[in-house]
C-alpha cells in the first residue's frame, strides 16, 4: 500500500474540520438579516452576566452571553420578542422590530435581592442544557456554593465541585482536585485568565479562592474548547466579580479560622467600578497568644477595576495576591503564594465581532529559611501571557471563535543562598529554564439542522525550550539505566554537557489538537451528545509523593521530557423531566494520556538539576460513567451524583531497558476511586431559616501496604506489595448547615446572617493515610491511621450593607 | 537535605498528631525471602579480622514469631584482587563468623552464599570514613530548641562523592536510629551533624536528658549503598501523605540460580568510627 496516501487519524480529523469550517463560512453568506447585540447586566449591581440566555421567542434563534456579558443574535428581518433569562433572575421580554442592526443593553433583576442567594436554583442554565454541544461541563454559581455546608466555615469552591460527578480529591486535607482520573497538575486553573499554580492555603485545607470575590466558576471535565490549551485533564475557569457599579457596598464575614471583608462600588463617575476583597486567617495570632512558637497563617487579596472608554471599548484590571506563612520555632520559616495580574481590553469591532486582548502575569514562588543551618531556599515559576481572542457571530447558525496566545515561562527550580558566613552550605543555583508556549485556534458552533448542532475546532500549539543553560549528555543517550543484575533503575552515566546560549532553541514541539462535539435533540426534553478532544501539555509538576506538596516544582518539556498528549472520547444523555423540575445527566468517557512521567525508586527531586535521571516516561488511561440527578426547583433542591471509574498508570522501561516501574504492569493511580457517591441538598423553610446537607461515600484511595518484614540493622524493615495494590478504608461523612437571617434586618440596608455548620456530623475517622512501622517501645509492627478531621462544628456571621 | 525531609515530616506531625491512632489492618502476604545482613564494618584503629554475617528469612508483616534464623548455608567472601578467601563458619544461630578477614580500603570483595540449592552473589568496595573531630551537646539547634541534641563534627574530604551512614542509639533504648548523608551541598566543608530525640505524645520515649549515654557510629558507605539505605530509612516508621509511594528495597545480593527469588539485605564494607557521649547538666 502506498504509505503517502495514508493519513493518521489526527490529520484526517484536521482535514475534515477545515472542510466543515469552510462550508460553515460559505453557508452564512447571502442571507438578508440583521443583528441585535448588547450586554446583559444585573440591575442591582451592574455585574455583567456570563451564560445568560438570549433568544427570540418562538424560534430556535439565539445564544448565550459570553464572559463579558456580550451577546449578538442575527435573524431575518421581522418582529420578534427578545427573551432574556438567567438562573435566579426574572425573565425579561422585549418586543423588537428587527429592520436594521440594533444595540440593546438589558438589565435584569434577581427574584429576590440581597443575601437570599439560597433560593436561586432555577431556570435554564442549571438544568441540563440540551441544544448546545457543550458537554462534560460543570457551571456552578456562587449561590449554590454558599448554601452547602463547609468545613470551619470557609466557603470553598473546590470542595463544592468535588460534590459533582467526575471530580474528586486525593484524600481529606488535600486542596487540589482530580478530574476524570487525571492528576492534579493536569488541571488548568485560571482566575481571571491568569494561571494559578497552587490552589490551596494552609497545607491544602482551604482553597485560594475567596467566594466573596468570585462571580462564577466553570469546570471543563472534557470537551475543552479550542480556546484553551496547555493541560490535558480539565480547565477550571474562575471569574472575579467586576464590582458593584451602582452603589457602594461592604460585605464581610467573621469565622472561626479567618475573616473577610469586601468593598465594591462605582468609580470614574459612571464609567467603571472596583472591588477589593481581603481575607486573613488568625490561627497564628491565637498560637502567639497561647505562647506557641510555631505559627501558620494565610491571607489573600483580590482586586478588580474596570473602565468603560465608550460603548465599544472597555478596560479591566484585575489582580490576586495570596500568601501562606509557616514557622517552626526559630529554626524554620517558610512562605509561599500566587500573585497574578491581568490587564484586558474588550473591543467590539461591530455588532457581530467581539474581541478581547489580555496581558497576564502569574507567579508562584516559595521561600524556605533554615535559621540554624544558615541558608535559604528559593524557587519560583513566572509566566507572561499575551492573548487575543475573537468571537464572530457570523449568522444564527454559525458562530466562530478564534484567537492566539503566547506564554513565556521563566522557571527557577531552586536556589540556595547561605544567610551567614558561617553557614555550612555552599551557594547553589539550579539551571534556570525558559520556554515559550504558543497557541492558535479556530472553533465553530454550527447548527447543522434544527436538531443537530456541532461544535468543532482546531488548536495548534507549539512549545519552544530556550537556551541559556547546559543540557547534560549521557552514555548511549540514556539518563536512566536499568541494572538487570540488581533489578533496579539507576542514574545514567553523564558524559558531558552541551551548552545552549540564550538565543538558542534547545527543542521545539508542535501539536495539532482537534476538538469536536455534537448535540442531537431527541425531543424537547432530551438530547444525546458525543465529543472528542485532543490536548497537549508542555509543563509538568514534579512530585514523587503520594500527595502534591506546595514545594513541588514545575518543569518544562525538553530533550528528555516529552509533552503529555491526551485523547478523550465522551458520550452523554441529557434529560429534563417533570416540567423541568428534575434533570438527569449521564456521561461516559474514555481517556488516554501519553508521556506521563513517573519516578524511579528512590528518586531525588529536591535540588535536582538533572531531573531526567530520576524519571521514566509512562502513560495513563481512565474511563468511567457519571450520573447526575438534580432537583432544580422548589423549597427543596439538590442533587445525587454517582461516578463509577477507573484510573491507571503504566511506566515501561523504554530506552532505559528493563520491565519498567511496578514490573511494567498497570497500577492504580493514587487518586483512583471506583465508586464515588455524593448527595447535596438544600431546604428553604421560610425567609429566615434554611438548611443544607452533604453526604459523601467514596471507595478508599489506592495505597501500598507492606506484605512482609525482615530484620536488618536491628530494625524491622517492611517489604512492600505491588504499587497501589491495597486501598484505604472507604471514605464517608455527612455534613449539615443551618442558615438564619434575623427578621429585624429584612427591610434594612444592613443585612446579617448566621451560618452554623457541622462537618463530619457522625465524626467518622476517615483515614488520610495509614502508615506502618515499629512501635519504638515494644518493637512490634503496627499500623497507624492518620485522620484529619473528626466532627468540626463552626459558626460564621456574614454581613452586608 | 535531611533537614528538608524532616521539616515536611514535622509539618505533617504538627498538623496531624492529634488524630493518629493504631488500627487493625489486613495486609497481603508476599513471598518468603532470604535476608542477608553482611555488614563487614571495620572500626578505625582495629585490625578488623573478626566479622559476622547474619542470614535470616522474611516473615509476614504482623508476625511476632522471631524464629527466622537461617542455618546450613555456606558463606564465603573473596578479595577480588589477590583471590584470598574468607570462610564464614555457621554458628548455628543464623550467624556466620570469620576471624581472619583482612580489610583493605578501596578493595573490592565478593560475597557468595549457597543456601537451599540456590547461589547468591554480591560485590562491594571497602569505603573509608573521615575522623570525628568533636562531639558536644547543645539545645538551640534541632527542631525543638528546648531539648538536648548531640553534635558530631567532622570535615568532609576534599574530593566530592562522600557518603555517610550514622547510627545513634541511646543506652536503654530498644531500637537504633539511622540517618544517611552525602556531601552534595557541603563538599569539603566542616560539617556539624546534630541528632535529637523529639518529644512524642504517643510514646514514653523522652528527649535526651543529662546522664543519658548515646552511642554514635559514623560509617563511610558507597554511593550504591547510600541509594539503598536512603530508601530504606525513608520508609522506616511508615510512609505518610507527603512521602513517596513505598517500594520493595532491592539490595545488591543477586540470586544467580533463580533471579526472581532475590534476597533482601546488603553486602556492605565500611570503615566506621564509633564514639559515645554522656549528656551533662547545662
């Protein structure tokens, strides 16, 4: 067979997509129609609304607002009723005579105002979305988050997401999250478009996202739109509030662990608004008062402001600064945190072409100070991101997203500085690494027929690793070598170094990433959807611990570490029933990831300049079934989520030789959960009292237990079973919360609310880990369970005026 | 980088200590293996002629039956250069003894064990160690600046690539404590290695107090033994959330008859300096 005529599946897909795009563009030409466009905002505070439905009543013509509240609807000339709806808001209907292109900005108001977000679980967007091909997406409004019980009174977006199917954690007290059997570093976490590298405070007990400053949260578990790239598992897109543009407003909360205060209001006349939100923990103050020398604390600060130059031009400036500090007596002091900044320019070229240009900075760094050994250890990752996105509303049947972005990375994997002349430690600076990740994309949403809608697109991503550092060379080009006699992997023999100058490119990678999804409407109440996406990830978090730590370091792809590549296939059924009061969503997925790194036994990542000598390239696969049944309306609202899944990893010897890690067999990923059931409910008794509850049951996390012991050096040494072949006991707990709004505030500007919550009501000692060792007094082996939370009651007072 | 590892451990302990308890857990039962403790330690200033090798078998993890001695094996060590052989006599209690071993620094030796019809072999080099120049006590260092710690001072040799094993055991304590070190960030410097026993609410074990005697051993070890003992030490006392997934630690004793049936343990040749320190009132 002539090999030239054979196209690989990706190329075939690409050709098909380009052809469809061409046809789509052609189809839009030659129609006589007009466009109505504008911005949808909240009447009470002027916040733009993302995801509001804008439809022409009685037709299927319409769409939803984008991240900036902008909509554009094109229809044949005629008289229509423009219908605008958004969860928890009153529907607005406007009669229009569409005989020319027109602009209509619309303000809509909430069912009830002020602190009563609790009731808002109604209307279109929180139901199963039938027509849009968008699948595997979770959108959570902050009102839903606020009605769920929380640990220690801290609202936590990430923990709320874990109540939904396909999202889990790596055990209690771990702030990160895992999506559809993917690892933590495979999630792209964006706060106002800026990458957040560490999502948790206080050793992962709390998330870095202050719920008071957040407008909405969208998690793409699959079917990632072509506009996003760089991670293979998911995208968590969090948007900060713009700030109240109508009135000055103060919000706050006083809790057990921390307190928060948010100020927002109009600025620049009526041209803009601002928001400043701060949060600080006070455990350290309590420890200090108690005379304890150890200290742990965190704070964060969210800032946002915007300025409307005119109708078609608007500027946004947003920032986030968060920091954790941990002090151990006088011997050890550490701090770490994220800082981000984003300057955006929204420009509307015309009523059909919307654009946004962003210049974004993000940085994560940590600093450890060892007083007695007289040295400090610094590490950081910084990136500069320039991004230009366009949305072209070509016709009602065809909408096009396209854009480009470039991210320049600066990695400082570690540097040691002696802090005194008497320090026993020599100064050291690991190789500073630099790289550019760029992307170009085009994506279409195409109504192929009244029942069939497709969303298809392509992303081309490229990654260049820059010089300014040496790269080690190894005998036979093998940084890791299998020792067949001892049956272990050893570091390869370094033969020298190749020096790359600052202008040099060490290596370049490029990938075509097709993304396709289809929605077929079976009837007015149900639809089926299917999707395929391919994604590439060029930077990797180095972590050989069973749970990610704040001290783990990111590393770019290069001569020895290849980009991770993922293919995901998903199929789903979506059904609304009983007058849309209930909805059912069923999805299955299958996902593979190539070039997932794993670590050789005894790998040493701390202060390691040649990471390639510590790793092997492996692969992952994950598959599962997700069910979500929701009750969306009434005094009682809530959901049941069930996930049945499997996530595995395999690492063969490859060029290093030998069978690979765990003898080359597949092993459970440490975050694999066979069963995961979550139940979340809220009950509104009256306008004073409301109640919430969570119930969670999960299969225990895979772990490696001993399978024998022997005496060596007078100690009992454990031998271990194959990797992750045991499991911790099942995890389950129940939480409850009670909200009370005293009646005396109801007609006043000042509003107050008490939130009493109990986490882990029946105080189950869920094992975060079980470790095995010798009792120091008796010498007998024993298993020690570490449980993080018993029953945790807490009380928070929230206010607003 | 022992400090960094200890810090992570300390963080874990501080946060989690209050919620630890001992539980019953069922574990798998792996294959029974030969355990070779062939540590030919040559104390500086002695002739090093008397050496013991211990052979045992592994047992299920929670097995308290200590009757694991292996008898009836043949154990021979050979000097790879001059072919001199040293037969280790079976003492009938799992110990195999020689009285005429001749240690030579930098010399490679081979071990050959024949047991149950299978042959195990290993190779290792006698590794030198530098002298301890000072031992003293203090409180201000360590994780707890209130408890006593012992300091062992020595000067790392000029050339890079020195690896150390430290063994600390207080008179009266049941178990020794092992720590490993290398000169990667400290090459050629004077090194002050401290050791303390932290307060632990879960046991009766107390920090050092005046009158306590601590026995100290500092061993020069090879790079490959360092890699081995480092994993072994990191897995002692169990593996928590912030540590690597535990693995079966493979030593250097190869079963040449049936490679699958590898042995636990190690054939190590180390020069060692030993001392002890008695804590005084400060």
